[in-house]
C-alpha cells in the first residue's frame, strides 16, 4: 500500500496535545497590497454638503473637571439628552475643586465630602432611632388593658 511509506505525521491519527478540529479558527485572508485611502475619498459630510454641529456638549464628566465635548446642536449631545429624558441626574461641579459629582451636598471625597456624608448618615440614623422609640411609646399607651 502507498501509505505505508509515508512518515508518521502524515497518518490520520492526531497528536494527543493537538487542538480539536472544531477549535481551529480559519486564518484571516492576507492582503497582498496594503489598504490605501484614495485621494478622492474624504469626509462623508463634505460630499453630502452637511455642516458640523455648531455646539459642544456641556455635560460634566463624573470625577473629572472636563465636559463631554461631543458636537451637538443643542446644549447636550444625543446620549446625554436621552439620559436626561430618562430621569438621570446631571452631574454638578464640586464646590471646592470643580470635579463632576452626582451627590446633593456637592463636595468630593478629597474636599471633605466623605466626612459630610458620614455626618448626614449619623444624623439620619439618630432621627430614625428617636422615631422608633416614640412609636414604641405610643403603642404601649394605646394598648388595651386586659382585665382578669
């Protein structure tokens, strides 16, 4: 038989460490000539006679002092207009350093916002405990007395 004279690696058996056949991916086709942009091609807006949007989006980025900066026709780009329509809160700048924040007290962590947040949290917990005590006292006063 003809196959008997072929070396071992031509046989139908696969090497035990070889990748399974379904795991092999086809190789991407190599281009013989690298892609070059033609001189006649330009921005698609110039061909259609479209102009760039006149404004830049004023949405303040969270944790940064810079705005979004995408081109838009209104005050905000399409993505941020959609977020405002859905009810997202607009980031406000920190009172000290100007970093964009979503909190009500407008202080970032580095400017003392962490301590203010803890103070507000403790005040809220204290009010909640006082309310629970008053509620228990009212329940004890209004409890009907059983006579034996």
